[in-house]
C-alpha cells in the first residue's frame, strides 16, 4: 500500500505527463492564451486545462517542500530616498509600507509582484555587522512550526518562533555558507497583507 508521500509523488508524475501531452499540441511559437485561441482557433477549455494542470502541479510541489516562494530579499541602503527613487520611480515597484522607529522612517517594503518583496533598511539600522548590501533572504511558508522541526531534525540551528513587528511569524537560521535565512508565516494582521506601516520598538 502506498504511503501518502508516495501517492503524492505518483500523482505529480501523472499530472506532469498529462501536461506534457497537452503542451505538445501547442504551436511551436505560440505566445500565450490569446494567440492560442484567436490565431490557432483553439478552444478556451483546452488552454484552461493546461493552466489547471500547472496550478495543481505547483500546489503539489509546494505541499511537498513546505516552501511557498521567495518572500523577500533584504537590502541595506546608505540613502533611502535614492533607493526608493530607483526602485519606485525608475523600475516601477510599489512601496507598500514603511518601517518606523522613534517616529523616523528607517526602511520600507517594495512589492515586486503579488507576494514577492524587496525589503530595504537604512544601513546600520538593523545589523551593524553586515558586510554587504544583501542582509538576508526570506522564504514564505504555510506552517512555520514544521519548518522549525525540520531544521532541528536536520541538525541546523533555528531561532524560536517569534511574532515580528510586522505581525508575521518568523524563524531564522543560517546556511552552511553563513547566509542568513528568515522564514515567514503571514497572519491576517501581517503588514505584508494589510500594508500597514510596521512600527518598530
């Protein structure tokens, strides 16, 4: 009798094979849904079936690893205004909230795409020992307790789960190269969800 994990792997393989078969029917240079339907006179149902398979495959892969995606990278900045101008005015990213300490903005969150962010802090406000502009990266997870258990079981040190000033649950670890990794589990009150400013003590 198959275990639950084996059954999921078998289902994933089945879905990937079905997706491969459907995509083989696509024209070689098909640019996307609109061209597929209007130019090649294909049915919307056929394209929808491809998208549905891709979504189910993505969900199974996420469930298998426990990792939903890259939540954010954290950068330090000597000049917050210049950095905001570059990312927002030039590149078109959206600032969704500020980090505030003692009534002073010390950083902000930029949305790259839904669920994906760049976090920026005034240099030396957070980690005075940081030697480069990238301070850490963060992975969003569904169950932060399970991540802590997984890290400990693998022989890696992990911080206790804490609720950050942004109202997101967090756990920290360090990879073998010394890169700091943060894990986030969002709550209904997370600044990443509400876009409310994050007030830091």
